[in-house]
C-alpha cells in the first residue's frame, strides 16, 4: 500500500489539493488514482461532462430526496439511514467516492439563506438525524462529508465573517451535533467551513481541526476544505487541513513546497495530510461494485415516503383534514402547479422526475378539481385579476387548498433572507380566499421558517418545507388521509422576526457576528423569555390522538437515565407519535433554559393500542461546559424530566437524582472566599476561624465572599494564614 514515504515532496503537495473542481490529483508514478467528490446532501449533484467548473445547471439526473429541513421533520433516524443508503447507491453507480453532506449546522436565525440544508435549532435532533444519513451513505462504500465545521450559520460575508462565540454555547450548541456524528459514525471526511471562528479561519485552526476533532473526538478521517475556503494553505496544513478543494492550478502546491524547502513548514505535516488522502483513495478502491442502471421508481417511492413523513400538520380545526375525495376542491396557488421542492445553490438536484401537487390531487380525487394560480412566482401579471379568479374558484368548491410559499429567488446559498414574511400578494390572496370559503387548507413551501399571520383564520395548515421531487404526491397522500401526518417541527416558528434571539446580532457588523444570545438558541430562548410563538418546537398534529401515561425515571448502571411511560392511540386511525423528553435543573451553577430536549422516540400504534416507550437520556448529554475547568461537567442534583408532544405540550413529568461530577478548581490566593468555604478540607477550618473572629451570625461573607482570599490581608483571615491553608490542603 502506497504511503507518503513513497512520494516526493512535490507529489505530496500535489496529492493534497484538487485536480479540478470535483476530482483529486492522481500520482501516476506510484499508481494512485484520482477520485471524485460531488455535492449532496439530499441528492447526487454530479456535474455532467467535464469537471472543470461548478456546473450548477448541468448535473446528471438523480433522486431529489427531501432536503434536510424536510427530512429532519420526520425525526426518523432509520428513515434518514435508508435515504443515506439510496444516496450511497446512486453515488456508487456514478463512481463517486464522497458525497458532500450532511450539514448539521444549527439554525440560529430563520434568516440564514441555507437553513434548508440544515436539520434543526437543536443539536440533539441535528446529531441523531445527521448520523443516520452518514451510516446509510457509508454502508455502501461511499464516503460522507460532515459539514460545515463549524459555526457556519449565515451566508452574509460567509467567507470572511468571524463567528464570535463564547465557550459554553460553542460546545453545548454549535459543536454538539458534530461531536455526535463523528463519535457515532466516523464520517470519512469532515468539511471545514468558510468563516472564521473567534477570529481564526476554520481552515487554519489547530484548536478546531486537531485538538477538538482528532484529539478529543477521535476523528480518523480526512479534513477537506469547503470549496474556496482555504486562506493560507501553509498555515492550514499543520493546523489539520488535509485536502484543498477545488484546484488552485498548482499555486498553493508550490507554496507548500517552498515552505518546506525554506524551513517554514515541517514536512511531517504534509506527510500526515498525504497519508490521509491516500487512505481515502484506498477506501474508495475497496467499494463493492454497484451496477446501474438506477432503479428510479424505487428511489422515487422512498422519496415519496420520506416527504409524507416530513409534512407537519400545524393546525386542523374541526377535523377538516383528511379531505373527502368525493368533494369538490379548488386548488389555488402557482406552487401547486410549479412546485418549490428544493433550495438553490450547490445542492440543487436535477430530479429523475417531479410530481406536482395539482397533478397528484387530481389523480387521487374523485370529485371535481379546479385550479387558479392566484399569483405569479415572479410578481408579474395582474395581481387583482389573479386573486379574483382564485376567490371565485374557492367560492364554488367544497374546499379550497391554497399552496403558498417563499419564491426560490428569496432564499438560497450565498445570501441571507431579509425578512420572514410571505409575499404580500400571497397574504392578500389567503385573506380573501379564507373569507370566501371557511373550509380553506393552506400548504406551505419554504426552506426557512415564515411568519403565519393567518394561523387563526384558516382551519388547516400543512407545513411542507421543501419536500423533494415526490413532494406533490406526498402532499396529496396526506390531504386525503392515505398517509397520517406525523412530522414535527425541528425549529420554532416565531410570531415576529424581532422575537428571534439572534435579532440584534444577525448578521453582525464589520466582519464579526457576535453570538450574544449564548446558549439561548431557538426554543431555549422563547421558553426562557416566556414569549408567545406561532408554533413551538416539536409541534405537529395527527389525524388521531395520543394519551400519555405517568412517566418514571431511573439512573442505569452506565449512568444514563431511562425514562418510561405508556403511550396510547386514543383516536380512530393508526398513527405515529414522536415522544419527546426534556430536562431541567434548578437551581444550577450555570444559566439554563427552562427545558432542553435530551431524547425522543417514535412509536407507531393502531387505534386503541398501547405500548410502553423507553427514552434513554445519555449522561453525557446532561453535561454543561464548565469554563472554569475547560471541560464537560454533569452537575449533580434532582433533574426535572418533562415528556410530551412538543416543547409546549408537556403531558407527563417526573424527576431523577443524578450524581454529579467532581469539579476540581485550582486553589490559590486568587480563589474566592466562597470557593474556599466549599473546599472539603479548607472550608471547615475557614468557617471556624470566621465564626471565631466575626461571630456565627456575621454578614461578613455576604459582604466580601466573592473577594479573592489574598486580596485583603486580614479579611477574613491574615494572608499568611491563608497561604498556610492553601499550601497544606490546596490542589
């Protein structure tokens, strides 16, 4: 097997950068082939023809599965794994070594133009769903590329902006999903992001790429740059960057060679990077051959199943859904005829086929189906006439189904949204249609959360997000009840953009984005501030109902917390419930939100059926990042556990006592009096001396307890006595 030791300096430098936009360089002298990487993450975007350009509009046909915004709403890691397997098959057929995805960046703001590629505002959901995709992809001998590492939470100035994040939110919110995927699945590659993190380009950050990723998490694969993310490769390689993509036309290869020859770069770092590229090439060469042609229909059926599971029923007053197929239906909205099914940018897939909602409704309906576009996607045309036509159609039908959404040009990779409002023409349309027909159903198509001002004026709302190529058929499946909706929100839908925790700090200024909300991201913020929301995190209705029994909790031998309760389908049709477990701890040594998601489980039940559900809360997921010791600490105490159907629909509660981790703080003259009073050996002695000198009822500790003990000689004890205690009992 070829290693870096078999290569010349120039060959090593060459091997660790791209040949063109999508392939690595071969080393023909020793038989090392070139391999191909292509965009994902919800479908294979392999450029047709030559690989010397981005090729956004020229890719081979591939299955467009629901993007992450939709797939995550299923909360179904097993389904994500099946989709990953399908992506692996399509990649293998096309001889693709690595498909670039999944993305597990946190949805800090609904304005992020790339939110459709990300899973959630919560790291637990993001990590579990991302791990499912990686497992599936790599089971077929194809590599995944976990991205964008790290804190790539906006598109504005994305190649230069510094995400300035304090240690606790960085560890607990923005790195946690990456940690889960890396430790659970070992992705073949991790893609470093464009941005700077606390002032340092991620492609040049040894703390991030080596200390965290490899030394702490045990990552064994290769770090590849995002396309064009390398600022200085001579700095990046020793930091842990292994492969620059795309090609720099040899410029950075020459810079590496010169740096080694001039003694500015230790060649051992280039050896390490080259060996990691060689290992990736070896893995690709060991992939079992998967012959084409692609089974288009089977993969389309999987895309349809996933889209049906992804739809979130936000509202269903009066049980208006499912629809009676025999009734007359007015389908309104251009999105019904021209579906918005994926985001724009590098993840844009050329689908093998495309189902529209209008066609699918007509196929499944037995009664009359009329159509009126209601608006145009580009804002052209006579808005008043289009709206009048739609209102007339709605008035003449039993039910109006109105497809609304965000036009593609308003959200994409490369720029952030400016607001979360639907176009004014669409809002005017729904107001008039709902007034004309009280049986109005809204279907939304959007990559990021939108404000829903009509949430109380229409009886039924389906959040469709972006559903992939089979979304039209899946929407009809749910509308007519062939599929019972089970999707739940993985991000909060706010009432107003101004309520979002990042509002004052997004997208930042003068090259810096200050993550001033700390750990209070998404529902953590809304619940902490007791703010009303449009629809809460975890929300999603069903055509049936579920009863929750009394929850119990216990600590297992491995330290994990086991939560058990009985779930019953109390309605008339089979359905799936996504059971969510949230924890809290109060009081605490650190600021915490009222609740944090720590586990969830999916349960499928027939009418009247009951089953016991067990949710496992991992001990490590209870830990907070303690800045005093620069490490994870599980705080001891009685943890509240709330189990429910959303973050604000909590059906059962219990508690469990968890033993904490010891926190060993440095003991010196800089330690506060309060800290030393808590010391197991110094504390009793100090308490006694204070009582002797000031009296047992003295208020002296309240007055000076937060002072370093060495600051005021004689208060509360002489400095010499404090030094003696520290030298004898200190750590």
